[in-house]
């Protein structure tokens, strides 16, 4: 893993140095990967310019551009940007036991116009923000309150990592053949299992059906292709195994909250 000394210090020491402050940090990730760590504060992460992969426990979360992720205090996580051009906007908030339940749960959400405008306003801020800061503190305080009020529908952009080696083999096989329509029977035959046994294994290990897991793999890869802007939507549909463009578009909408054609037209945060 490549790591930058400034980022390492910021992630591991600066955020929690003063417990009652709200900490602000905006940065171009470059080739930096942030190892597993946690904070005493809750973390708001917004990403622009690509996908950020965030690992918590046995799950990998896909945080796409123009979305944000809320990570509660003390939740261990590692951060992997999809490419050097990814920008991350971070706000860290003290969280009290009396705060809404929202602040105790990991979630990924679309950023609406109001949040985007407030985030734009903070783009040149850096470091601790205190209660006596009459210009900045009211803005970030309002920002925290708004999160729980407007973020009511988390997106299921999480893919559990299989513990069973047979499912890990399945994951790799599916990922390498996303342009094909692979039935459960083919996977069962590959593993020397019955369909019923494989179905039960998916449910017990990753807590979802084969079809749901397969669909998430396809949609997350499709999202990467959309963000690359190298292919048409029709080409991307075929690349992830969908011969019907309407079916692909509807599935993308259900998983990611927007149709692929709409996804590229959202607002952008200005580069620092």
C-alpha cells in the first residue's frame, strides 16, 4: 500500500485530537490507500471523480461519485480509491448517545442539492472547527442535523465478502464472466454441489440469494464503466450481461438510485 505521511497523520491523529471539535478535510486521494483505522467521531465522506471502496468488517461498500457514506464512531474501516483522480470531502462530527439513530448506522446516500451547496461552501476549510467560530460552526452544525432529516433511504451498495472458499471461487468466476448470463446450475456444477445446497450456502454465508449477489456484482461493475465514460449505455449493458437495455436501466435505477443516463449529469464539487 502506498501512503502519504500527511494523510496518515491526518487520519490517525488529527481528527480525534480535540474531542469536541468538528473536523474538516478535503483532498485529492492520489494513489493513497488508507489502512484499517477508526475515529472517535462520526465520519461523513463524499466522493467525486470515481468510486471509493470502503471495507468494514466482512463487507465492501461501493461509494460512487456524488454520494456520501456515514460511518459511525469507532467503526473500523479501510479506504481504497478507484483511481488517483478521486476527491474525498470529509467532515467528522462528535456523536452523542442522545443523537438520532441515523448516526449509529453505516449507510450510503445520494447527495441532494441542499447538502451539495453546503458542502461546496466548506470546500476551502481545513482542520478543527470550534463552537466560537461564528462563521463556520453554524454551517457544519446545520449540516450534521440535516443528514438525519433528509437521508432516509440508504442505498444497498454493499457486497459481503464470502467466508466460504467455494463462494470466493464463485465470486471470482462471476466477476470474470459478467458479460455472460450464468445460471445457478452452472455454478453448482463447477463446484460439484447441488443447486439447493449452493442456494443455502449463499443465504447462510453472504445473507442474500445468488441472484441478488450476482446482480450487485453486475451493477457495481456497470457503475465503474459509466464513470469511465468510454462506452455507451447500450455497450455497458451488454458488457455486464444484459441484452435488454430497459431491464438494465431499471435494475441500475433500483440499486443505484438513478438511471445510468441520468447519473452523469449531477452536480460537481469544485476542485480545491
